[in-house]
């Protein structure tokens, strides 16, 4: 086999592959013999059919299959040995002539390729703002109240109040207000302050155990996911559920919030030696701010990405890439769609090249151990808390149990992929923050929401 390359542009070329009979004939002959040994043809014992008959039946499709594999392998070998980095994959060239598989002995194949452009990555020229999102005092007060409730005590009051949780049975009613025959019945809990309409909340407040409350479930809980969980049905059915329901209270639970004292500070932030309410609120504010950090990171990375692409000097072989996108779409895209949306594809392709260079330059990678550690710390840790006065044996058993659960979790490919992408994004964001001209600005939650909804950069 012989491969020759002819440049057709700064970033495009045609590869010509010449194949003669000696290149493929031995492999075809070998496979024909293998077919003959196992061929079960009427009138002949297995393995005894004449070779001429085997050739007549199988030679042409076998030859084309062998040649296609040889061409594919030769393409890969040539690109690797010549250190040619391509964009997309080779496409059949317009130079390709029709092949006569029955009569041709020698073959020539032509492929168009796009060559990866060379470009400099100069992050120091890129300037971007990182926004630290600061929660309001009202949000902080609510967060502190949630902490107090989290570590509070349960009680069973006689009558329902606005912050209580009621347990009981939901029963579907018909248009006449009667129990629907073979209708839905489901035991569930309802947080009174989570009911969307105040008028429905008031129906519960002041009620005692065994009380019956009739209301419209879809108005009380507009989110179909919530309704699906309460009724124990799938989301599609929950979306269509518009019936009135009767809720029969079986129990009332109330959380008595923990006092704001050192005992609460230690429970919430164990080992941090927080003594004053002021220090506790500072620590809680930091905790609350972390809930917005992921969104702030995402916004920063998206904006920095646009700026890096804009400042890059990357040129792409656009006509080839349009052909490649069309071929890769496997009939799902039209040339007109690609033409109209090509700027989006172009930016995505440029970012893939930039990201690959960032990965290489800064050794960005996520290991299996890092994924496993994330499972243990972020997802499993809360289920295996360290007990007070834990013995050495108990510690060993706890850590072994965590290790076992993490090993099972990492077998879930979809879950592992999501964690991998999250950890990689964290590393990428940190790398960008450390290597571009970074301005930092603190803004409120409302300001950040407006910023996300109306980004300034195109």
C-alpha cells in the first residue's frame, strides 16, 4: 500500500491510498479457507464444498470488507506516523471514482482531511470578573432558622400550625365530592408552609388528628414531581391529575427549634470552636454563600470561555467542517441548518481545541481515586458519621463500609461520568482563575440572577 498527501489549502489535504492485489489477496484467501472449513452447504459434508463454489459465494463481499479494513488501518497508521492531527475524521473525496468490485484488482481511494490548526494560548491577555454572591440578611436569617430546626426536637402537638408537618392519607374525590371508586389512595406527609396557596394552608391550620380537609391538590402543589411523589404515581399521570382530594390527618409533627447557643454552634459546625452568635452567623453566611459558588463558577467559566475564544487566533477550515458536521449528523441535520447555526458549531470546535491545549499545558485530569473520594466525602459521609468515643475497631469498620459503598457507586458509569465532569469543571475553573487577569466583585443574589439572565458578552 502507498499513501500520498496533497495539500488543498492551509488546513486541508487529500490523502491518496493505492492498493495492489498483493496487499489484500493473502487475507482474502485465508478467510475463504476459513469459510470453507465451516461452510454447511447442501450436498456437501461440512468443510468439503469446492473452493470455487466458496469463492463464488463469498469472495467479492470478503474482498471489499478486507480492503475497507486495510484502508482504515492504513489511514490511522499514516496519520500517526506523520504526526498529523486532524479535525473530525477523513471524508470521502470528490476525486473518488466508482469501484468495480468484481473486476478491479488494484484500487485507489481518496480522502479529504482537515488539519488541526496551530495557535498560541495566551491567557494573560484575557480579563474576566469573578462574582462572589453574597446572600441578604433575610436569606441568612432564614438559613439560621433552618439550622435551628435541623437540630431541634420533635413534638406532637394537638393542633396544626403553619410550620408543622402532617401525616395522613390522600383520597381522590369525584366531581360530586365523593370518594372515587378505585381512585387513588396514598399515605404521605405534607409540610404546611410548602402549600402554594394560603387559602389551602388555612384549611389545615387549627385542625386536630382525624380531621378531614378537602382541597385541590394541583393548586396546593403545582409541581407535578411533588404530586407524583405524594400520590405514588409517575409524573405524566401526576401532570394530568386535577381532582379534588380529601386528606385525613393521622399525626401532627412539629419541630421545636434549637436555641441559639454554644451547643447549637458545636452541633452545626463541629470542632470549629464557635462561641458567639456573631461568629456563628459569619460561619453560616460562608456556608450559605457556598450554595451559590457552583453557579458563580459556571457563569465565570462560560464568560471566560467566550473571551478566550474571542482572543484566540484560531482559524478553521470551515467548508470542510460543515461537510463533516453534516456527515456526523447522520441525516438529522440539513445543510441549511448547519449554515444558519455554524457560528455556534465553530465556537464549540474552537473551544474543544483550546480545552485540549489547557488539559495538556496544565495537566488537567481526574483520577478514579478522586472520583471515589468525592463519593465518600460528598455523598456517603453523612450516612457514616463518626460516633462519640468511637473505638479503633469501630473506626475501621466504618471506613471499610464507606469504601465498599464507594466501590459499588463507582461501577455506575452514568453516575461516575457526572462526577468526573463536575470535578474536571472545578479544576478547569480554578485553572482559569489562576491564569487570566481576574477581577473580583461581590454582588447580591438578586444582582447575580439579573446578570445570569442578561449576560453582557456575546
